[in-house]
């Protein structure tokens, strides 16, 4: 079960709109092929109610309604009525899985709690709503009040409950405990269905999932990108890769090729950026930096593992920097269709190492310019931004006048825009339109100051462009943010002309 839309939405400052929830729900069920999705908590807000209605309406029309679940509460039927209004058919009833929670939060006895749960299940069944049960704080319950947990399970074994869900609510379990607790319960109740719900507070989420599966857990709760409260939940991508590679006796239907796609969508909708080193979906996890690794890849794929990027719709990359060797450079040159003899390759490699020592980022697109600089070859500069005037006045739209030379022909254009850089781009587009050249789309614009720098530091602007064939990035460096963006744009203009 994917619970990104419910438990994952408890990530600090994250709230999905109704349209975003519907889009994510469709991708999770239709493309990623998860078995179930938990999409909301009952009674949260009118907006949440409408979001659930949108999802259940779509799910009903496409035979997914039984796969859509909502967190509910023991509240004398208020949640059940909310479910009926929302059109949902499966409730995940939140109950107390530890005596500590029951005593200090609800201030009730086990028998009182069980009776209220029984009444809730009966009311849900009467209204054709299926019930699964969450044992909140179950992990601490097994540690500190096992007799209560076992008494609770004995009661649930007499109820029409489809799944019993065992959450490590505070993410405190060790892998050994995950195995031992789940096995003990499965040995006692082999015919009941138990889901394991791991949190990642000690970074043990995936390890705990593996052990719970070995112990006989019947289902898992995961979130895309490990979204969730505090340190988050067990992450979908890593868990799926681990199961497929190390647990051959377990068959799952999740489609690996869509893991990266849904990961990037959640990143966009949530605003929570994926760490570059996050397994499977991080930007750098299929990038070789050390030259010896690239060399090994050329020699019988010595540094390949089962975790191949193609499984996830990705490709391997070879970074350029101070750790680069000839093999890294060659890999990037091959992609550009360029060849160098050994001596020239040595010179270019040394230059890239020097740039890396200065903490300058070198990209594949920089290689032709580095080669030209190092080897004194005449890569003609076909586009040059000669001069520009940038204006910004209160109450007036920013404007720019630009002089640019394109293949020995100079143009002077003026334009307005929403900001100084937007005005500059509008002027440049006017010049290139006269040459009947369409510029690539700007799809991402990132600005950063090198770590540890002062207020007068250089500013690096990284712009991602997309033409009809592929995406590429260019960088500019200057003490002025707009000027650094202009430098990055000038590099882009020369790349497309070349």
C-alpha cells in the first residue's frame, strides 16, 4: 500500500491540492501498479473531503474503488458518515496498539476500547464499508505491554477485519525486533493478514521492512521518496529494489520503470527536494565520479551491479571534476561524438582536474570549450553578447537593450519583461527570430552561492534548457546574479548554433 497521500502528506509544510491528489492517485494505481493507496484522513477539512470525492469518483469509474483507503477514527460513527459522504469503501481504523497510548491518551480500559471498536466495525459493515485496523504505537506495545497487544489481537481475530496493520509509529524498532515481533504474531495467527508500516527515524526503515517480510508480513506500507512525519516512512523505490534483488521468493507487481517518474512528480508537487545521493531516485546515484570506476566500466563493466539505471528509466553518467581520469573524459567525449589522441586527452584531463580543485563544476557541455582553451584549437565563437543595458524602476516594467552578434551579424534589440533576465531573454529571442532560429525552453533556473562564501561572493546560475531532442544545462559565474544568468545563456546560444 502506498500512503504518500495520507502519511506522506504529514511531512512538514506539505499539502497536496485536490487535483494533485487525483493525478498522483492515478499514476500510483495505473502506472506504478501499487495494490492499494491510502489517500486521506477523515474529518480533516472540506478541501480534503472534496479531494477524496474526486479520487473515489474516478476510482469507481475505473474499478479501483476497493484499492482506495482512508484513515478513520473511533468516534461513534462520525468518520463512517464522512466516508459515506466521500464515497469511500475502505476504512483504516486508527486504534491504540500500546497500553501506554490507551491509558494516557484515551484514558480507557482495554475492554472499553474493544467495545467501541466492535461497534465501529459493525456500523461500517452495515454501510458496506470494509475495515482494516491500525494498531498505533504497536512497536512500543510489543516492547512494553505485549500482553495487551496479544489480548487485542485475540479480540480482532473474532471481528470481520480484512487487514491488521502493525506500525512502528515512532520508528524505534531494530531489524531484529521487527523480525521477532512479526514472527511471534504470525505464528500465533497464521491465517490473519498483517501489514507492516515502517518509519525511518533511525534510517532503518528498509532494513526493518526486509526483516518483517522474512518473518511473514503479508503487506507493506511505503511512501514515494520516503515522505512522512519527522524522518519519514520506508521509501518506495529503495524497498522495491531490495525486494526484487534480494528476496526472490516474494513477488510484487510494482513497475520499477515508473519509480523515478512518480518520484520526480512528488518532488514537484510537494516542494520537498530529493537528496542527490538518495538511492535509486537521487540525481547522482548513477553517476560515476572516480576515473578508476569509469575505466572499470570500459573493462567488462567491473563497477556495475544489479542496480542498473535502465531498470528505473535512467542512464549512467560520468562526472567531470578533480577525481576524473581519462576514462571519465572519454565517456563524455563519446556522447559528444568527439575523439582526442592520448596526449591531447592528457592535457584536457589535467585542465578539468585544475578546475575541480577550484570547486568549479564541469559539465559535458563544457568539454568543447575546455578542449578549445587547452589545445588552442579554433572553435569559433559564433554568438557573442556584446553589450546590454538593464533597467529596473519602481512602477515600470523592467527593460533591456541588447547588442548581440550571431555568426558575424550584429543585432540590437530592446524588450520588456517580468524581470531583468526575462526582458533580456525577450530581446535575445527577437534577434534570433530574425535568423529564423527557435531557442530551447528554459525549464529550470537555480542560483547558489558557494558554501562558506561571504555576501560579496560569486554567484553561480545553473539553467536547464530543453530542445526537441534532450535537456542540457549551462552555467554562468559572476558577482551579479543577472549577469551570471546572461553568461549561462550566452553559452547556451553557442551550443545550439554549434
